[in-house]
C-alpha cells in the first residue's frame, strides 16, 4: 500500500470519507464512558491518537477534559489536523516507533491499524505507552450502491480484484490482545450518487489506489455507458449504511 497517496488526498480526505455527526458523538461518548469506567478519576485524561490523519474522527475527542496528542506518518494529513485545532499536540511519527515514553490513559486508532505492519511490532510499541486502546472505524459506506458495485464488477471482469481494506483482516490478531468491549452503532446516511461517482473517478479510496490507470479508464468508460443506458440520475441521493465499530481493549 502506497501511503504517500495520503499526501495528495489530505485536502479532500474528509469529504471523500464522510462521517455523520451522530457517529462522531457516539464515538466521543463511548470513549469518555470507557475512560471514566476504566481509569482513575481525573480532571483531564490524556489520549494519544495513532494515525490521526486530518483529525476527521479523533478531533471530536478533544475537550477541556481530554488532552489530545496525535501522531501520523504523513505530514500533509497532520497539517490539516493542526490547522483545525491548534490545541492538539501533533507530531510526525511512525506507529512502529512511538516517540513518547510516558503513559496515556487511552490510545485511539481509527481506520489505521490495517496500514501498520508488522502488527506484532506495533503491539510491543503500543503496550509501552498505554494499558488501554480503542481500535475501530467510523464511516459512511460508499460500497453499497449501484455505481460502486458496477465498478467493482467490471474490475473483476478485467481480472482485477480489489481486496477489502477493512478491520476484519486483523480481528483474529486483536482478539489475543486482552479483554475487550465492542461497541457498534449503525445508522442510515444519505449521499448523492454524483459524489460517489466523483470519488470513484478520482480513485480516492485506498481500496482502488492500485488499479492500473488503463484498467480504471476502461472501466470508467463502461460505467459512463451503463449510467446513460440505465438512465441513472446522478443528482439523486441514495441511502447507505454508516457505521461506528469500536473495539476497546484492556492490554494484558
Ligand atoms: C485511513 S487514514 C485514517 C485517519 C483518521 N484516523 C481518520 O479516521 O480519519 C490512515 C492514517 O494512518 C496513517 N498511517 C498509516 N500508517 C502509519 C504508521 N505506520 N504510523 C503512523 N501513521 C500511519 C496515514 O498516514 C493516514 O493518515
């Protein structure tokens, strides 16, 4: 996976990966509840976000009661987070070499662990900075609609398979890490097909980054033809699942 692509995406990252406000609130409330239940009572909790990116998800955790630190390997993504909230301590760093020696009340890692390898080395690093971690994902599904289904099918017809980039791949490993509490929420979100079309066309989703340009162009032509033939109105909104999946782990 070419992580440098995040540099080109930083300015459009949040609009190409929307998260409904309701899910951000759920994330925030669950993290606060976990801190209150599992850490000694404090005026201010300290929280480290690994792979904070633009802060799309994790900036919602910052408050006067939560001191937020964020690291990311990509400085462009981090720059956006810092511009949004100057009170967050940010630092360019690799999850495999966490540059802190003190302990945080909680580490949060949203839609990032699947990029960090080897996961066993990461586990050792993680344990040195916290006893608690929240690993998860917050997203509006861009895959449950006619346009992306058609695009993926056409890729397959061209012998190109796009592996899913979800958390499922590391779930088995995470289950070994300690006692867990899983919190999920699913709602329905609305999104315009036009927006999905633009996201596909610009190859913004990491699952499609590696599709060779000639295949992408060919499949887009086929998609354009399909849209015309089926009289699909791109300005229409579709309803799609939006999910928060949070796995709180007490590291043993
Ligand atoms: C998909 S984005 C998620 C960003 C943010 N957590 C969110 O939910 O919007 C993944 C982020 O992880 C960062 N990342 C990937 N591998 C990393 C590593 N080894 N160490 C630190 N950050 C990493 C990327 O640069 C990117 O900003």
